C-alpha cells in the first residue's frame, strides 16, 4: 500500500467538474509535482489532500487511513500558500509558532522547534520582525517554517515561488530541493511552470481540465508523452505539430503526407491501419535548417517554410517559421550565420517524430516501434 | 450533519441577529399593527382601519410640518452640498499642513454632539446680548429676536444645519476628489482648460457617484430632522414647533402625538407615512440616476 | 465666474482669493466653539456680551465654574450616565457586530445572503418609524429609566455591521485557511486572526459609535425620564431651557463640558474619524 493514496477523487463546483476521477499513489519521501495550466484544478486537488475542501466522491488516505472526515489540522499535512498567508499582525516567531500555540504546546518545546526550523531556514535573525519588514524570499521562508514546526508527514506547496522574481525563484528552488533532502519527508508541490516542475520533481503529475494526463519522471514525460497535451506542455519551447495524413500503413511502418512536405514520408511506427488524419510532433531541438544546396538526409522529415522572426539568445537561436498552411514552427539552432526572412528548408530524423491521433492520443504503434 | 457543520456560523451571528430581530424587526411589525389601531398604551388597542392615516393627512399640523419640511429641504440640501463641495475643492487646493489645518477646522462642527450645535446657536441668535445681535448693534441696527420671528426661524435652522453638517459631506466629497486621477487634470490643462472649466467638465462629472450618495443621504436625513429645531425652539412634548409652528417638522409632530397626546397608533401611522415619503424620495433619486446614466 | 477671470489674468489673485475664503470659512466653522471657550474663561463680572473680546481672560474663573457645576448640580452624574451609555454601547456594537461580520464576510452558510440583505435593508429605514414601537417595547420590558433600556436596543447596529463586513471582505481567504491548517478553532480564528487584522476598522467604528451615542438626544429623552438617568444631552438641554435660572457663564460651561470628550477624541483620532466617514461614503 502506498503512503498517500488518492482514489477516484472527483469534485464539482456547481455544474463545473473541476476534478475528474483522479487516482494517484505517492510513496513516502517522494517529491511529487502537480503541473498544469492555471485553472486545471491543481489547487483544488491539494485542498482535497489537506482537507480544506472535501471531494464529492473518492477518498484520500495517508498511511492506510482514510482522511476524508478528519480535520485539516489533524491530517499531518502542512501547506505553504502562494500568498504566504502570513498573519500581518504577528512577528515571524509568532507566525511560525501559531499552530503550536493553538495546540497548547509547552512554551519550551515551542521555542525548541521554532529555533530548529529557523536554523534550517536561516531565519534566526529575523524572528522578531513583522511580515511587512521581510523581503519576498524571507516571507517565503517564514511560511515554510510555519509548515516545518508542525512536523507534518506531508508538505504541500501551492505555487510557492510565483510571487518571487526570477533570480530568487531559481535560488529558492534549490533551497527547497535541499530542504527535501534534509527533512526526507513527502512533498507535493503545485506549479503551472513546467520548467519548475522538470527541475524539482521526482515524479510529475500533469493535469489538464481536471483530468490527470500522465504521471512519471520528468524526462520520461519529455521523451515519451502519452498524449498531445503532455507533449505540448512539457518542454520549452513547446513541441511543433504538423498536420499529417496517412496514405499507407503496414505492421512496421506508416507512410504519410504532411504540411510543408514535398513527398510522402515513412515513419517506423507500425499497425496504424485505419488512421487517417494524424499529427506529427517534433521538438525544436531535433529540427535543423538545411544550408543552401544541402540535401536532406535520406528518409528524414523535410519541409519548407518562411522565416518570420529570429530570437537570438546567445547560447541558442530560435527561428520562428510559418508553413504555407499557417502552421507555426520553431527551430532551435546553434549560433550560425544570420538568417534572413527567406524560405528555408528544415529537416529532422524520423526517430524523433511522435505521432498523435486526432483525439490527442499518442500513436505508439502496435509493435512498440514508436519508442 | 449539514446543520452541525454550519452551527458555529449561526451561533456567531445569533447575538446580533437576536437583537436585530427584537429591537428592529419586531418594532417595525408591531408599529405597522398599531398604526391601524387607536391605542394609548394603557387601554387595549381598538382597530380603526385607516382612520389614523386619514386623521394625520387631514390635520393642520401635518400640512404645516410638510410645508416647513419642503421649504427646509429645498434650501438646506442644495446649499449644504454646495458649501461642502466648495470646502472640499478649497481644501483640495491646499497641500500638506494647511490642507490638514483647514480640513480639521471645517470638520470641527461635525464632531460636536448634535444637540450642542443647536444649543450654541441659540445663544448666538439670542436677542440683545446674542453674538449676532451684538454684531448688528455695532452697525447700529436694532436687536432682532431671530428665533421668535416666524419669517426668519427656518433660515436660522438652515444656517445651523449647514454649519453643522457641511464638514461631514466635505470629507466624503474630498475622498471622491482624491480618487480622480490627476492625469485627467493634466490632460485638460494641456487642452487649455481653465481651473473653472476643469471643475465643470472633470471634477463634477467624475464626482457623480459620490455626489449621488451625498445628495441621497442628505435628503434622507433632512426628512428626519428633529433635534436641531426641537432644541432651537426649546420644545417639550406638549409645546413644540416654536412660534406659529414655524419650526414644526414631521418627526416632531409624530413625537408630540405619541408622547404628548398619548396617541401611539397615530404616531406609528405617522412614522409609516414618513417612511413612505422617504422611500419614495430615495426611489426617485435612483430613477433619476439611471435616467441620467442612460442619457 | 470670478475664479475663471482670476486664474486667467493672474495666479496671485486666485491665491489671495483662495486664502481669504479658506480662512473666512475656518473662522465661521470654529468661532462658535471658540466663543464658548471665551465666555467660560472670562473674568467674573465682565461678561463677553457686554465687553466683547476675542480671547479668554481668566483660566481660574472657568475652572471655578466647572467646579461649581460638578459640585452643585447633577452634571457629574449625567456625565457618568453618558460615559456608561457610550462605553457599553461601543463594547456591544463592536462585539456583536464583529462576530456577525466575521461570518457574513468570510464564510458561506445557508441563508447568509438573504439574512445579510435584510440587515442591510435596515440601513435605509428611518429611525422615525422604529423609535416609537421600540420605546413601547422597552417600556413593556420594564427597561425605562435603566441602563439596559438605554443601551440594548441600540446594539444591533446595521451600520457597524456593514462597515466591518466591508473591511473583513478584504482579508484573504488564504489567511483563514492557513489558520485552519494551524489547528485554530472557529473562535480562535475570530479572536487571534481576524479581530487583530480589523483593529483599525474597530477603532474607527468605536469612535464613530462614541460620537453618535454621546450626541444622541432623542433616545435618552424618551427612555431616561427620571433625573438619575439623565444624560449629558438632557442636562445641557435643561441648563439652556428658558426656565433655567443659571447665568450665562454656567450655561456655557455646561455646553463646553459636553463638547470636551468628543473634542478630545477628535484631536487624538482625527485621521481615523475622517477615514471612517470617507469610507462609509465612498464605498456605500
Ligand atoms: N470555491 C470555488 N467555487 C467555484 N469554482 C471554483 C472554486 N475553487 C476553484 N474553482 C474553479 O475550479 C477550477 C480549478 O481551480 P484551481 O484548483 O484553483 O486551479 P489551479 O490549477 O489554477 O490551482 C477553476 O476553474 C476555478 O475557477
Ligand atoms: Mg492554484
């Protein structure tokens, strides 16, 4: 049995279904990230776990015990809010110790725990300050301190870094990972930022419109997405999609025509007889612009488009291209000769192409050739 | 289970709601009931239908108090708000310490207990040695008994009223003025608008909602005017309204019928008539607003 | 019109005009109060009315009159009654109002909207319609000439509730939920989190309630008819009544004494009072 089990949890607000049959198991000590566009139900799912809201159906259990009817404060979960939710009229010390004081913990024990948490978070010198006298990052640490002193079994973070500036965000990410290592407890972290998710997660859970899209290690999701949503959501810049039409299929390969292409293309994905319209997904990094006069490698994807603009970022250059049918394409290129706004030819090895059915499902092929 | 979960909420609002029900809702309903009865709080109530209402409407005091109220409102509300607006614009034109000083001075009368405003002004209006007559005396004019002269009494009241309430409206209008973005004035200055044009074309329209509140609130409180005329005329429950009933107002009339003549049914009916008038005036204000919004 | 011409020709005329009007208005606003002080603190035997002047002449004479009033009339007792009336009303309005506002502003429960709506309707109902039935009810309860009769009917202040709800709505939901996660009970959230956060609004409401209670003339006039329940308002009314046989100095001292508590509050809390009134007007 898993440490934390979410089984068939659904939640509606009025007629709007915000969570749809979520089932998920989380092991002790894992760092799990829920990621998805805003409004997809991430916070709602966290609130189900911590008990601030209750599901319409389904159960949440921790260490084998069903939590549905247990008070939020008694579940052994602690939550860090995006807004920090620090009490403005209390010092950092009083903020951190509020929960313990409400539980009538002995004063000396409170002191001990707060000091321990403050040492971990380097808050020692700030404990007497009010929230308004703290910087964003310091407030964040106080909010985390408030969670730590409760010695929870599960830490929940709801977009804790989104109010910080970019530099501090990167620094706090590292601190949180370090904190996870030191405390060795289960952490569930919510973010809409897939880069944050990729860098922090042991496992990430992609949500969209209240449904779980895929669960797995970040790189597995990147390399082997289950559907078009995950493929498009994970990775930056996002994956390119080309409309395609199947013209022939057998047990080991598929022949198709695609936007911007010149002739039929053969992909080593078998068993797609009966599919008609598909989408081909290729990451910008796998695309390459052909030099003038250079021929595409045999059996590779090749197509033509017009350059609309070029982002030169120093280490990489992103070339934005539009195909004849209006499909936008981004190509990741190295630092090369300047590219004008002419037509260019683009190529990619077929091994990196993913196929998606019209409903967004990944087409892996019946013989497992797709990866 | 549902009730259990919500019980704490109901417990927390219970004290307030109980007091509210007992000392607000119940009195309104019982007042409504009494208004159809002949009742002096000693003998049992006797149902009389609409007789109380008819009697009030037909009475001379009612006509007189309504006439007074009309005169009073027509002058005091616009005048009071004009003065308040003037003061607000004035204060808005100062900065820093002086803005503070003037605002503080204009607000001072509001802070005084309202009964005191009337009391102080009675001394100012007093014949012979009153401040006003003293000043008239410097110019060689004869002493006037302001509060005993049916022609001047209502203006005396209006002066007190404006003096006592302008500061209140000024504060609200000032807050409204502060909410007008300065860019608007800067844009108007670039367009060559004079100060006066800025007031007419930017300040007043932008103050619309606040002015609406001030006017509506001013009307509602003016219709309930009581303690100032009561004290200016040195009234009691048996003799009130001053010489020739020149300062007789509806609430005074109502209180007199209730506590002077001990006709509580009639007094309750009076209260409802007055409420009806207030509701109608308020509704009219809202209609006027939506009408002017649509234009 | 004058303003336009002034600003068009020369800014200095505009400035002079501005200052003149501002100072004149300030004199009119303040003078009656100043004059009261003048009369109270004047040399005995030299009444201001006969010998006009613009400044007080004798501090001791004024204090002497105050002493006489406190020692020889029921003024001090009325003062105590008024203070009790105000303090109890403030305490009740704050306590019951904040508890109810806490629920209306921050939680949802069946009937919340409709109950709150009914209370808000009360803001529009004139005192005139309730005062007589409320008086009769108070009389039925046997509360005439008692402190509870003075205080209790005024405790369910719709205005106070409205103001506190407005303020509490600005408290982020996260804050309440964080407190719940910290294990605070419903009452503890109210007491330890929400009330401290509303301190400003509570202080403002307390001051406004004080001003209103201290200046309330009508209700004490009806309920407190026996001399030992007279409030300052009634006593001042008597000093000023045509039948009063007090001298001008004494009457003015009585008036000034009634103004002292609100004036002190005003000097101490000017900003809070002004903010409170501005808020009730612009948000309402
Ligand atoms: N209390 C509520 N009442 C109604 N709708 C809600 C409530 N809470 C959340 N929602 C809706 O549920 C959806 C998911 O919200 P949320 O879980 O906060 O998304 P996010 O993934 O951005 O955290 C949103 O569309 C939101 O509008
Ligand atoms: Mg969220």
